């Protein structure tokens, strides 16, 4: 632990380090710094952000990054209050169960000028796409949102789509290498046929884990979607292509997520089984269809 200095409040038991370094932040330390070092000019604490961080920490998804805890030349915290509150709300037993030790590592940056707060506060929020060091990172992040949402098996909607944390999205990308494998395919299909790449990627990732999702079936799926070359007017790939070419703007709207996803699932299922579709339609009174042959429970058992 660093030595106490004049920048350590009298009521604090935890001094700051003399220079930027990684520290082991325990619930007790986090609570201490929140009580004694929180700058009064910071925005109000957001319970939803704290809750999101707390969930990630409890479930073992929290990782050390350069986005650390920032303190001014006067020793007060100007960035990191939500992370500190989440750690403070943890029990040591929860940390030991998730990580094997009763603390979390954080970069701590002392001695930063007070006027840097505005740049920290106004800077854009780092999204999962910024942290995925792969091509097509935006599509990968968005596709993982569909997967993580549908994994909760809500048959009617995607209730947590916009509330998933960055850590949950990154964990989904890691658990689903199929996302990276097919990202370029769905992006090129979007260029040719306007099919929503995020929903498309989520469907194909599931399909590729089924017996019906053979390399030949998948290659044929993408070929006709991109080219429109099929002699069968009831080919489900043509039906999906035509639907998206004519309605891609409305299908890309947030309010039509379930429709955009379900149309792709219905078309894939028909293609996988070798069936025609005279009319491709999904109504909001219907349940969101499952990808043919894919079972979420089996996937969870394999990961356990």
C-alpha cells in the first residue's frame, strides 16, 4: 500500500499511489475512496450503470483495462465513481468465488489536472465495438447482442438488447467464434441484398452449430442472397432478399428488431429443410421462431 501523504484525507485509510499503477481494489478500499475522495462536481450516480457493472463483476466478466480510476492533483476522484460503487457493493466472498481473490485490479491515475474532468466526462462512451480487435467489429458486437438477448429465450421480443453490458457482449463474441467466421459473409450480403447484418449473423451463428447448417447449405444460402440467381420463385432465399430490398429501412428500425430477425430465421429454416415459401411473413402475434435444429439448453450444457 502506498504511503500516506498530504493528499490523503484524515478520515481515509487508503492513500493514493505516487504514480500511475495497477492496484488491488477491495470493497473496503472502494467504499473508503467514495466516502473521502469523491469530487462534489461529478454527475449524479446512475443506479443502472452501477447495477450493470456489479452484475459483470459478480459473474466473473470484469477485466483489467487502461480505463482506470482518475484522481486530481488534490487527490479527489474525477473518473470511476460507478466502478468504485460497484466494487464497494460486492462481498469479499463473491469476488473470491468469481476470481479466486477478494479484490479487482484497476489502473489508478493520480495527480491529474482538475480541468481534465470535462474531457473525461464528455468523451464518447467506449462501446464493445471499440474493444473488439477484429474486422467488422461493429457487426460482431451487434450480432452478439442478438445472440445474448435470444439466449434468454424470451419468445416475444429482445427485452435486454439495448441494456446488455460491454462485458456481456465481449463474452458472447468469445463464446461464439462463428460470429467472427461469418461476419464478412453477412456484411457482403448486406451490400448486395440489404439484409440486416447483425440479425443475420446471429441466425447463421446458430445455424452453423446444427446438423442442417452444413458448409454446402451455408454457401448456397449466401450465394443466392447475394446474386438473386434462383429459378424457383418460391425459393426462401429470394423471398428474404426481395423483402429486404424493398423494406430494409423499416426493418432496420429498433422497433422492428423481432421482425427483422424472425424473417431471417423463417427463410433459413425453409432453406435448410429444402422447403419453398410462397409468402414470407412474420406477425407480431407470433413467437420468435427458433433456428431449426438449434437448442440453447444444449449449448449452455456444453459451455458448463
